[in-house]
């Protein structure tokens, strides 16, 4: 499973000196971190935003506990969000199927008035009787 991790260095509510000390502490901790120590974690991308106050990591792991182990090391300095993601090539067919389902559900539930007679006949087995305001059901009623 792939995950998008977004991190932001926590600075709100801290004094200038606390921010400097926190930044130094984070850099020291990060300099000791080695990617190969994260067993079962594949890092596809690790990027910082241009302000230097956060960034993104695209990772993959079969066990969500591996993700927790990785991000919890930096909870003391960063706010981190973890979002499960899938590749776009996997997502597009799923979304296309969902769209087809939604369109058919919408057609069934919210048919257009101009096409109602045709829709009712095809979808529900109803037939309009000419000259009458009622409809006749062409099917068995259980």
C-alpha cells in the first residue's frame, strides 16, 4: 500500500529561541536517520517545500505499523498527515466504473421528464396508456 505523508514543522506558539532550538534538534535527529533502517518501507519520493517548513514523502509498505513507526519518530517536531493512495492507473478504471454506476443510478432515480415515458417503459416495465393520466404496469406483481 502506498501512502502520501505530509509534514509541517511545528512552530506555532513557540518563541524565537524555542523555534531555533527545535529546528536544531530536528536537524540533529534527521542527520542520524538512515533510510535503510526502515525495514519494510520503500521511499519513492522525499521532498521539501520551498519555504523549508514542510514537505511530502511518498512511501510504500505492506504493514501500516511500519508507517506508524516511521512517522512517530518525528511527531515531536512535525505535524504529519498520512493519506493512503493508489496509482492513477489503478484509480482511473475504478472512477470510470463508479461514474457509470452513478449515471445509471441517477437515470433510474432522477429521469428527465421529457424522456420519462420511454425510460419508464424500458427501465421499469411501465407503459403509458394514450389519452389517460395513469400508467399501466406490464409485469408480474408479487
